C-alpha cells in the first residue's frame, strides 16, 4: 500500500483492537519496532482461537507435537504508534501453502475526518504492514541417539523438529474462514 491513509472498502479477514501499554513502548512513548511483531502474533493467535483452533500446538494421532514457527517476516513501518492508543490489527489476507501459511497483516489508527459540516467519515491511517510466513513443523518426541564418540553439543534430550504439511483439519478450518469471508463481500 503506498498511501498512508486508507479508505479501502475491502474488509479484513480478521480485525481486533489492542490497547498500547507502557510495556510496548520505549522511553519516548513510541511502540518499540519489535512489538509490531508482537501485535501481529497476538492477532493471529486470536484469529485461531475464534476459529476454534487450539492455536499453535497440536498433537498428531501418533503423539507427535505439531506447531508453527515464523520462517519469514517482511515488515514495513509507516508511522509511529504511541502510548495509550487503541490500534486496529488485521489479517488482510491468508495464503495456504502445503507446509506453511502466509499472512498479510496490517496495523491501523482510526482518525475521524470531517467530510462536510453534516456528515463525518472515518479514515484509517496505516501504521505498519507485514508479510509473515508461518511454517508447520513437528517435534519428534523420540530424539535420535547421539554418538558418544563425537563432540556433539546437542543434548540427548533435545527433540529435533522437521517441516511437515499443514494438518488437514487446520487447513480445512482456515479455508472455510477464507471462503466465508469472500462470500460476505
């Protein structure tokens, strides 16, 4: 998005408001840049909860633990976010891949603008946007034994992780949400 104020009629797939607290900011009352990622993460987690999903950790039928890790994040900062603001964090679009989920997200500030003397409209200022790729991985609960003759620094108790396909029930739930959203527009 190249403009700083968006009056787009496209509704986000999911949107929720967050209050900016002192722990989100630096000494000047401006949200620390890494906390944009925290707000994006919280939004994804809240959307998963709304879909009735257990969030990021699932157990397969054979007892393996499946979860998600951020494998890529591209952020663009547009404007500062300040202490005590209420921001609108969105999931604008989701792409399902075989072993990952791509989230396009944004953070907005609502600004009231006077269209004319009788009517008021609401504009939204884009504060930041991101493309975040979440990879699906599985912890192997039985780690491979380490060779005692090597100088391996990996403890025997560390379970390796490996990439896997997005579980069908999760993929189905997300696809239903995407389809439902598209039909509402």
